[in-house]
C-alpha cells in the first residue's frame, strides 16, 4: 500500500476479522446432523419452529427478499420506503422488535453508561423530560434539592408563605449512529450459519462502543452530550502529577451527590490508571494486595471499577471519573436499521453490512448542587483534573 492510500481503521479491521472467523467456524455446521445444526444456528433452544432468527432475518435483508421480510417478520423498509423498491444500502430495513432487545442487551454487556443510566423510550424524534431546578444557593434551612420549595415550623392560624417548585426541561433528540463492515462473499452463503453470531461480533459491540464513547465524551453537536463535557462535572485537583491515590479517591467520593447507589454508580478509569489503583496503600498497606494474587476484585469504597479506553489519557482531565449514572438520560428511539450491499466492494469480492441506530444522551442535572451549608457543592459526576 502506498503511503498516501487510506488505511482501514483498526476497529473496522477487528470487526471484519471477527465476522469472517465466526462465519468460517459456523460454516462447518453444514456437516452436522439436523439436531446439532439447529443448536449452532439458533442457540441451545433450537430456535423458532418457523426457523425465525436474527441470522435468517439478516439473510432476507441480504437477498432483499421483501416478501419474506413482510410475511415472516412484518419487517418494513426504513422511513416508509415502498416494498420491492430499494434494498441494500439504498434502503435498509427496520429490525423487528423481537430482535432489538437482543441487540441492546448485547450493547449493555459491553458498555459503561447504558447499564446504569436512566432509559427514556422515545416515540418520536424528540422528547422533553422535566427536572427540578436545583441551581443557585438555597436560603438558610432549605435545600436546593427541593427545587424552590421551602417549609417552616408554624403555630396554629399562622400565615404560611407560598412557594412552588421551579421546573426546567431536558430535550432529547434522536441522533443517528451509523457504521458498516465488509465481509467476504465467499463466506456469505445462503444459510443462517454464523449470522446469529454476527449479532454479537458486529452490531451489538459496535453500537455499544460508539454509544458509550459519546455518552462519556460527546460534545452534543449532532451526537449525545457526554458526562465529561457537562457543566455539572466537578473537577478536583490531583494530589500529584500522573497519580491516583487513596486521598484522591476519598476527595472525589466526598463530593459525590448524596443518595448514590452501587447499582448505578461506577468508577471509570483509563487503563494506565489501573496500575495506580493497584499501588494504592493506607498506612503502608496495599489495599489490593490480597485481591491481586488472583483476579483483583474491581471495587473501591464499595463502588464497581471499570477500566475503559474511552476516557482521556493518564494525567489528563477525566482519566478518572466517579459517576452516579442514574442522573444520565438515554433517549432510545428503538429503531435500528440494517442494510446489505453487494456492490460497495464488488472488485474485492466483499459485501457490506450497514447499521443505523437512533439514540441521544444528556446529563439530567445541568449544574452542580450547593448543599444547605451554602458552601459545599456536589454532583453526580466527579473527575480529577490534570496534575
């Protein structure tokens, strides 16, 4: 390859390799008995009695078999395109609802944000979500968490001052996330063999990775607004350049919005920060020493720790993030479009799969919250600044 030629992105290379390997392995099922082949094709349950599966649906898309898609799956072209009109990358078909849950559960298993966030189903392109206005400093004896409501101890027949909560809105707009991968035509025979695995190796993991990156670092321009770009983030000073110490972790936890739960709260760290985590000590005793003898228990202060490449580099703001993701909203349009084209890479004897998902993400809180002491600020999103 000449230096001025475009190289295939690493993610696309990995996806192509995984898909080709999966299809090649499952192609061996052609020699299996009917019972064995059914388990390989459709899972341990043997699949639907009519032979319905995500792999079979993908093959119908590949053949542009709109009659089977309509009769067998009640699956229609995206955006109301007429049946029999255009398929492949020109049209695309909406994934049946029975398979969307599998796609999204596959995405959740590989994601930091989605399994812990608040999911809002979206019936249209936009959705308005109300929230209490917790900005500003509450009067002495009141709490900003109440959004402007105050209460007083009063005697009988005493006039009570009227107050009412102040509401704001978060607007979710379904943005398109699209991607594609090429697969060798020599492996794409008219069989559902291996295509069920395509669900995990291609669409689920690709959606999960790019969604998660946007939920963490998106700038909100045509994509979700990520946690690290939220005005609600509190960035705390680091004890020393390039470090992540017990004192840093304790400082971050002290500024986390009260009421957090270990089911929705997570430490997310860059891979190079993990080395700092295992060297944490208290009074000269390594915190992770006992755990590190086998597979270390990835928990800190009772909160799960997730190592992810989706965060900035070590000693960069956001390389460590403590997040209560109940306060992050994900708007799900529940429309995933999949298309196939045999023409995109015709000269290299490859076909191309394309997917389009529609989703948005926004922090539920727009700013940090000032506690009743009038001084201390807390947030569901805490990070470390650069050293």
